[in-house]
């Protein structure tokens, strides 16, 4: 695992250009879902009309959509050989605790029940696969390559997708995932199910973790769950079915890691 003892600056010489907002009526989720779209520079030019693009799907779009746009712009401005223009889709939340969690596991905290809507990750994954992808592919010139970006609960969902239906995405950019969920359910699933060797692609996983500062039992559980997953990834044979890039940001916490990890992850995965 590569370590980053220093913070990586993510600064752009250009202002971030926000995308356009759209809505899709989901029959699977029985609700209207908002999403934002950012098209790469020159997308509408006559000279580029025959070009198709990969698509980056960003969970927690309210917080992370523009971070991904900014990081992508920086890489393109730097003429990074690994950076390619992409269509960026920000998936806005309706109920993230419901959509990003694979099991129903409410807890009582300070006398109040939390996560009582949890457990609909399979429905959300079907929405992405059967409805949103189709809308984006019909509306824009896509080339079939897809990346998923997820942090915290979004990272939990991304790793659950990797294990349960890895072919849905080619690349997974996962940042400090909430693998503590439901007594490390995703870790237990990975341990028992593993990753199938019979798949059409060899997915790539970039996994960024924050520095350890477990001053509370919740933080210690969060960190231990991630360490357990990393140990699975470092086991023999994983490299044959999954390309893995592990990064540890020692100076960052669960919140501050997002921007530097997005920048580094895109550099790693956008090839």
C-alpha cells in the first residue's frame, strides 16, 4: 500500500463549470431521481461528433460531483498521459442510507432509531444498471466504459457492487468506505463469496483510506473493518481477477481525504 504522508493540493487555474441537472422517473425505485451531467470540453464541436466517451458515475453527487470535475480538469490541464476526457454524472441523493446499504440493519443511538430505511442497495443497483445507464447511453455518445466513485456509504455500495455484480463497472474509485456496516457484512460476503473469475472484464479498484485516529469505538470499528478488507486484497491470487491500487493518506481524516483521493484515483484509473 502506498502512503501519502503529505497532503496533495487540488487546485485549479480555471473555475469549476457546473453541469446541468436532469430527472429520471424510476419504475424500479418508484420515485423521480435527480442527476447532474458534465460534458467534456469540445463535446459539441463538429470535429468531435464521432468521438465517444467513458462515463464516471459519482455517488453523493451533491458533495462530490464538482470535486470530480475539478480533478479531471486539473489532470487534463497538466496533460497527464493517464487522463482522458469523460462524461461525468453526479447521482443526487434521495435516501442514501437506504440506497447505499446492502442489508436492513437499524440501530438505536441515544434513544433514537437510525438507518431504519436501510437495505435497498440491490434495488439501487438495478436502477443504475437498468434505467440510468440506458438513459445516459441514449442521450450521449458513450463507449461502454464506466467508473463508479464512492466515499463512506458510497464506498460501501461500490465494494458491494464489486463483489455482487462487478461487470456493471470497469473501474471503482473507493474512498474510506463504511465497511463497519452490519458487523462488516461486505467483508463477510467477500470472505465467503470472493470475486468470480468468470467475468467479461478484469475490473480495477482504487482504494484510498484515511489515517488512523480511532479515538472512539466507532472510529476504531471503521478502521478495523477497512484493514480487514485490505488484508483480503493483499492475499494471493487477487491480482489474477482484480487490478488493485491501495493508497493510504496518513494526514487525512474521513472527510478531508475526499478531494486528494479523487485526484489521485482518477490519475490511477483514467487510462
